[in-house]
C-alpha cells in the first residue's frame, strides 16, 4: 500500500489535477491523506483522510499526517510526501521499487534555490518503518551555507540533520527539465515528478531576485547596468532595489501568466513527457 501525505492551502485549484495524475501514474493501491484549508476544504470527500485544523506551519501538517498514517500502515508500506502543486508525470511504481532497493529515502533537492541541500517535501518517499525509525521531522532548524555564503534553514532542515547524524545515504531527486525558463518554479525532477512551485503563494522567489533583468526592464542599458551592480548587494537589498524600480510587479505579472498557462495545460491533459 502507498500512503500519500499532501497539503492544499487556501485554494482548490490543484486538487483535481493532482488526484488525476496520481490515478494515471500509480498502479498499486494507494490512499491520500490531506491537510486542507480555505476553498480546498470543500473537497474533503475526495480524500481517504482530510484534516482541516487551523494550523499554518507546513512542517507540522506533514508531521501530523505522517503520524496519522503510521497508526494505520505497516512498516513496509510506502509513504509519499508531496506538495499540493506537485504530482507524478510518469509511472511511479517501478521507480519507487527500484530506488528503495538502494536508498531508504529519496526526495527532491532544490540546489537551484541558492544552493539548498536538504530533502524537500515537494516530493519525498520512503517506507513507513524507516520514517518511524529515524523519528522523521520536516521542521526547519538545522542550517547550511548557501551559494552566497549565508547560513540558512527551511522546511526539511531537521530531516537533513537526522540523516546526516546517522550517516544515511539518501537519493536527491534533481531538476532535470522545466516548462519555462524560470530557474526555480515549473520544474520536473528525476524525469518523474512535476513541481509547480507557486501554487499556493505569490509567484515570486529568491531566484527572481537574482535573475537577469534584460527583458524585464524595457530600457536595456538600465537592465544591463543593474545586472552588473545588483550582485554586489545582499539578496535582501536586491529586493529593495527591485521595489524601487517596480521590478517586482513586472516579475509577478510574468510569473502569474506562465503559472496559469501551465495549470490550464495540465487541466486539458495536453502535457507530454519527452
């Protein structure tokens, strides 16, 4: 049996898309456990289990879902953690089976996000028994150094520490392709899983604060000048400069347009894996 833990925050836009891709790409029996809020609550009947408690922290939701699942599942059952805007685009069964012969856990690793190294909950799978044995925890806390030399933590930080302290090798699922030229959102990992990356928040990221502004700012000489100057500033100060030149609004407009185009493509089932 496969147990899936997912979270849909405030909107129901991704529920039917995600469930349809589960059905298409998972052949063995599975059950979906979900944390729902806002408009997503109306769809609780579509899940084997749905919790609607007013909890904001993503890691707590995943940890609770894992606890609920562990009370029902056998140790050799599979548990998949997956963001509400992520889903398999190729058959999962054999991929999971073969991976777990060599690694106890596999997860997306978003090195493209200024060098993040932790297992990311956008997609992760292991056995229920392994998760229980390490007392798995999605909370942030444990820190690492980014490409910019800054100490950082995020969801999955404490899981990285648990694995590191026990000298456990896990399989990072790296970004293999993407549906636009955006370097963080709209990506496919290990040629198996799509992660939208902006399904439940404003489609702006740290990547947007570091990308070239040519084509974003219409006056090219200014864009080239800012491309040379901005790397001298911290990411936080780049964000302030973006606001000063109204760059954030332009980036948001571009990303929103692409986000909706891709979502409609998945609704229409016109997406093809090469």
